[in-house]
C-alpha cells in the first residue's frame, strides 16, 4: 500500500474519529487522540502539513495493531 504524500494532521484526526478517536489534549504543535475501543489507546500526531511518511506509517501501524485491522483499511474507510 502506498501512503498518501499530502495527508495533514487534521485530515488524519478526522479519519481516526471514525474509529472513535477523539482529541483529548493539544500541547504546542502536537495533538493527542484517545479511543476506548478495545481498551484505552492514545496516539500523538504532530500538527504538520503534510505529515512525514515515516510518522504517518508509525501512527497507522500503532492504530492498526490496537484495533486489529489491516493498515490499508484505515485510510480507505475515509
């Protein structure tokens, strides 16, 4: 799966909201999203436009591992 090169933090937060992630804190240039689906889980996203590929990949890996769904399904659900 090829990751989008132009995805920013606000769009990613909106995509993750479909998996019950919501903004719990914003400190400086980082947002912290939390979900209680499958237990409590936190993800920190830097407020940058666009997100770096490695950062996006790490966030998607973390979310997919917690939710037990394939990584490509997360972005295709948007």
